[in-house]
C-alpha cells in the first residue's frame, strides 16, 4: 500500500532485523524482545492465573507447559501414542487410526495434532540416527510436513491425512 488509511496499523515481526529494507525501518517504531528467565515466567504465571499451580523447571518453556496443562489430552499421552504409531508401522503392523484419533481427543484443538507430528519427527530422528538412515529420515520428514499441510492448508480430514502418512511410512519401511 502506497498510502494506507490513517487508522491502519501494520505489525511486523522478525528475528533478523537487518533483513528488513531500510525504507521500511525508517518508517516504524521498533521494539526489542528478549527471552524471559524461568523466574520471570513463574512470576507472570502467578500474577496472571492466581491458581497456585506448582511449577517446576525443566522440559521446555514454563508458560508453554503450564498452558498445555489445560489441553483435553495431556501432551505426554499424545507423544506416547505417536511413538506407538511409528513403532507399529516399522514392526510391519497396521495401527488402528480410528482408535488413535479417538484416544487423542480427535486432535481437537489442532495443537494436539502438531504435538503428535512433532513427536513422530523426534521418533524419526531417534530411529534413523545412523548415516544410512538419513535418506529415510528425510523422506519421513517430508511425509510429516505433507501430512500437516494437508490438514492445515487443504482442510483434509485427520483420518485421511494419517492414512496417507501410514502408507508413506510403510513404503519407507520396505525400502
């Protein structure tokens, strides 16, 4: 927009400020954000939520872990189901996708599906840690990205996306 309306606001975010064109930088008010310490995160959670939750260090960002506690299915359950799904496929078994979806709360909210796919990605790294496994790991990573894209961008059902993922992983198992 050459001349946007007076009441228009643009919010630009970047982790690489130097990559923004100088003409844009000259027309904005910049704010620098820094990572919070664990103590600062604890203070914010206590100040905002007032529920007396006991927060312990370790296992990722504290605020993220606190908020994940409100999900209908615990992330640890989703991660375990992802590892079981992966292991069954690479043992030559066909996992029950309908049962998986049911036990993962139909992956609603969708952040549960992201947690599931992230756990599969982590399991892939562990499973194909050797040099000869790098090619398979790359193919599995592509299948995981495609699975997420099919659901988030193309609005494919999770059932269909997981069935496609199952086929892709089974193909990699046979290679």
